[in-house]
C-alpha cells in the first residue's frame, strides 16, 4: 500500500512537467464501435495526445490507456 501512495505522489509531481511537452489533444473518429458484449458505442471517438517522435522502427511507442 505504501508503494502505491509513493508512486501516485511521484506521478502527481511528474504529470504537469510531462504535459508541458505534449501536443494539443487530438481525436480519432471510430464511428460505431462494437464491444465484446455485443453492445455498440455510437459515433465513438477517442481523444489522445502525443509526446516526442516515433523512431523509424516504430518501437518506442508507449500506450497509456484510460477507462472507457
């Protein structure tokens, strides 16, 4: 439990620094998106930001998902 709080504390300190380098928020339009349950999210779109440059091998990408 103590490690979790320490991680959250350091993350809270770093996020403002990281977001200063991030590009403006962009959106990808997914249209009607079918979930595994069979339900459909109508007119679905996902917001994202990028940070840095992708290398030619495209091996330096890190995805940080949020809840949906």
